[in-house]
């Protein structure tokens, strides 16, 4: 089960509307989890 905004954030990242920093900010705002950050970007959240 993913966070409520996971699909939106993943789509925006995949379409290059959002960069990695924007996805990182989504974690800070509580939109997605650190695990989901890794699923979307392929990188560990630091």
C-alpha cells in the first residue's frame, strides 16, 4: 500500500515535471515515505 500522493509524485518525477529535490521535499512534507522515495528515484533518502 502506498501513500495517498505516491502515484502523483511518481508520475511527476517520471515525466520530469519534478526533479529529485522536489521528491525529497515531498518526503519532508509527509506526502510520501522514505521507502517510496527510493522506489521513485532509485536512491536512498538521506
